[in-house]
C-alpha cells in the first residue's frame, strides 16, 4: 500500500510540472494575452521586414504572448510574404486568428498595389501665383478629385501632419472657410507650384501630401534654419502678396531679369516699411482673395468689380482695413518671391503701383505716388 502511494506521488510530482509546462506552451501558442489591446490595432510593415520583425512588434504590444511560437505557427499555416504597408487587426484574437487576419491584410494590400498599377495618370502644372481655389478647379476639371472633397479636406487642419511637414503653421482657432473671421484654407501658400503626376482618381490626402513634400524639398530645406516658424509663416504670406503684386505679363528677358528680381525685393521693402510706419498694406490682391470679384481700381478697368465697402470684402484678408499681415497667404509663391520676402531691399519706399505689363514704380511720398499713378494711366492707355 505504501509502495503504491509513493508511486502516485512520484507520478504526480512528474506529471504536474509537465501539465503546467504543457498548458503554458499551449497558451503561448494558442492563447490570448490578458493585456491584449481591444478593437482596431494597426502596425506598419516596412521594406525588408517579415514575420520575424512583425511578431516582435506584436509581442511588445501584448498582441501575442510569444513571438518565437508565433513565428512557428505562421510557418505551419503557410502565411503569404508580407507587403509594405499598414496592417489592421481586430483584437483581442488568438494567434491563429491573427495569422489569418494578417494573411487577409496581405492580400488586400497586394490588390491595392495591383489596382494602383492599373490606374491612369495625368500631369498637371500649377503655375506660380495660383491660389488653392484655382488649383482645385484644375484638379476637378481633370477628374483627379472633386472640388467639394478637396475644399473640405483643405479646411480641416487635423487632416495635415505637422510632424511630417514641420513648416506648416499652427492651426487657427476658428472655422476655416468662414472668411468673416478665419482663413479660407489651411495649406494655402505651402503647395509648391510645379508639374505633378497624379493618379486618376486620387484622394485629397495623396494630392496634398505630394505637393507639401515638394515644398519641403524645394523651400523648407533651404530656409528652415533662418528664423522661427512664426517668422517663416509671415514671410510666406509676404511672398504670396509679392507674387501677385510683381507679376509682369510681358517684356521679361534675360537682360531684364535682374531688374525684375530687384522689383520684388523693393515691393517687399515697401510693404514692410508700411507696417513699420503703421500704414496698412492696401493691397488689392489680398482684398480680392477668396471672392469672385475684383476691387475696383484707379488704374485698371475690370468688367466685374466691387467697391471697398462691399460686404464680401469685409474679411481679415482686407489690408485696407487691417494694419498687419493678412490672416494667411493668398497664393502659392515662387522660390524667387520667397527669397525676396526673406531678403528685402533696403529702401524708404512706402508706395508702389504697376502698369499693365507688371512693371512697378516706387515712391517715398504721397505726392510721388500720385505722379506715378498718372504715369501708369498714360502708359496703360498707350498699351
């Protein structure tokens, strides 16, 4: 009897650890981690990564209990080679269920890649000085994206990543698109004018990301160490105004290019001098921004224009009514005009006026400005 008891004790002594270890291994293979996240869980697969790297990520985030066992399971379940992209899982789930979800996500991403390869593309050129509205109209007419979705996206700062594009300004605490107290669009001024190739159709995120990345390469990489972000934003606003105020329509040659470059820097100087002397910019291009009308001018006739007291012009872009920078950029400026805003000429100019060719005439006094206006009227009538 005593011998049988000893045998039972020995068997239990051996069996209990085996059962415990077996249960632990089974749970590592097939169980759900008690600390597993719940709901949708996402992870990225980068180039060169496979199940080994992914299993380590999943173990670190408590999605699975043991990365080594998970890798073994993936081999026995013949999981497809992973694709670069974002994977989405529904948790909590057993390791075998996670493997099944990963395999489904791999097939989804493969299909998306194949679909992209079959999508038609189109090249679109956005010229220097175009507003976002004009870009949107072009994208809409070419079938790349709809006007409504592009406008809605551009009026929601949360759609844009300041972490990815650190040059973007801090969002305003107002409703973008409401010109009575806010800017029209968040990324205005930072969408670099250039020729782009777009898929037809494309999402707003794809379109804006491509253009912001180009701005990052062409502009921010050169100027990011030249002051604060707040100063940089003001310089982009200034450059966007210079872009429209300095646009010559004809007569630019290789010989006249230095003169045009100097004019840009003189316009920058004039506008900055006005602020220093508490004088509004009184720039028509800012007043016109965001409306379907032009401000009636002394020197140029328009078929459709309204006067300054029209309610449509009562916005924070109206630099006849505010003695400050407008609330935001009004165009996508060229690198030359950004440079002019960064490096203004050293002048005492306060006034400037342009003729129909875009050539600009400067003055330090009101009387000198009035003389220039008369000169421009005569030049325009002859043209």
